[in-house]
């Protein structure tokens, strides 16, 4: 344990040094020059605007990018900051767009996207931006359960306060792991995941009641009535080879999952529980549970979630990166891993894994947003996307 703590400390020190020149000086201010006045709020509470108020940060030092590593290495701080943040007071006349970051990341990762989007007055006058921050160390299904709980609580609070309905109003934009979390908001697990993993009813497992409820919320979910459209950016629906590499193995050693996940992990490994796990899942549950383990191509959880169909009433798009013509992906996630049947459009951009930060991807997303609310026709969106140099449109918009 001491060795892991030392490695975590070294990584956090390195990150604090690497972000010292960052323009972002508040934990969830996703802005550069154009949107410099956007300060994110969680619910009705102002997010701290100084490093002194941000737990664990160095006074007087910028904290941009800092949360991302802590969301992976420091479970306490990450859990305390978990939630949905808004960039402006709620406006019932604007369509909400919820951005969900990926592994070892935070809402700051969307700063370039927001900078590009806010240059367009049609976007700023018709859309409002929300951001979800969460501990990225948590295993996929558990993280999805927490995300859905935060999302529905947040939306229902807004409905109650403003006396409106947000059904079929929210657009989701998820990068990498965040894309998979978004998929759990628009898919119906029924009892498919549970029956593939366990060979007994959930109440027969020897667990604490709170642990049993967490498993129930993790394995059983249905499409949210509030989501109207989804855009996936480089989602590893079928995992990433990087999770099985030396870097991935190191990540699994130093990852610091929340305490309730560690307790659940320990109790699932008890003989009377592990014996009720189906053979295909025994190796998965036999190893330490974490997000990195969930993202291995061999992990049954990721594969099964990928096979769950997206709700037919929810249109979705996939934007993926390709480093060059010889690459079958962005260097971290393959195009094949990102692909989902039923996509309205699948768009390939010349980019690495952070495709969401590319100007081309932001322009494409802007066209999709405008098309969604009828500002431009599908044909025009199609034509404009095809004009972007190096972009490939695999399926027609519609």
C-alpha cells in the first residue's frame, strides 16, 4: 500500500506542475477568452472560485486539469465534487446540453469545444451547457448508476423549481468513458446484465443492504424520458487495448476507488458470493474492480453494455478520431470499438483520442445541434459536414 501511495503522490505532483500555466483558475470554469465569464454552479450552490476554497489545491495556483487526476487517484475529493454543474442560470427557452468527460478527466476537457460553440450566436441563444464531474476510478456499471441518479435528481429539481417538463429535452455529449455512461441513460438492461453475471436472484447474495441496492441500481436500468439525442465522441464501447497494456496494468494498481466500491468488491469475493457468479464473470469479479478493468476488451461488462440497443426513440451520432490513413482509430480507441448499430450518423475526423477538442468535431457538433432544433435542414447539415476537409460521413443524417 505504501508503494501505491508514493506513486499517486508523484503523479499528483507532476500534474500540479504541468497545469501551473493553465488559464483555467476555477475547478469548473470551462472557459478561455470567449466564454470568460462562464462560472459553473452545482445546483443552487456556487462552485468555489479560488484554489483556497478547493480542497487539496495549492493557494494561488491554477487548478485546471487538477480534478481529473484526483478523480482517479483521490477518491475522497473526487466524490465530494461529483455532480452536475451549469454554466448559467437555467433558461426554459434554451435546450440543455449535458457534457460528460472521460477517464482521468474533468469538465475542463470541454473548454475548446465550448469556445468554438459560443462563437456562434445561434448556439448561445438556443442552448445552455451543463457538465457532469465524477470519480473516474469507479467501475463502469457502478459509475453509471451514480450518474443516472445525479442526472434524474438534478432534472427533477429543475422541473419542480421552474414548474416545467424537461421530458425529451436534454442532449447528451459524452467523450470516451463518458460516452458509455451516457449510453446507460438511453438503454434498457432489463434482466440481461444480471442473468449474464449471476446465477441467483440478487437477494440471495450475502451482502449489506446498501451494497445490494448499489448492485441493483448498477445492473438494472431503463431509458431516461428526459434524453432527446446523444452524441458520442470516441466511445470505447468494446473497450480499449490500452487498458490491457502496461499502462493499463499500472492504472489498475494505483487507482483509488471510492470506499463503498472497495467494500462491495471485498464482499463479492467471499466464497459464498463468488460461487454464484457465472463462469464468464468470475475472472472479472475475481480481480480488483475499477474503471480500467471495465475498459479491457475482454471485460464482459463493457461488451454486454455495448450490445444493449439504444432506445429507438433516441437518435444518436458517433464522432470518432483517426490519426492518419493507416490508423483504424485514434491511437487509443479503434473505430470498430466506437461503432454502434443504429447511429444516425458516424463521422470520422482527423484527430487523436481527444477528438472532442478538435475544431472540426466542434463544428460538426454545432451542425447537429442546429439540426436538432430545426435551425438548419438535415440536407444542409449533411452538405456542411462534407465540406470539412478530411472528414468522412459514414451514414447519412436523418
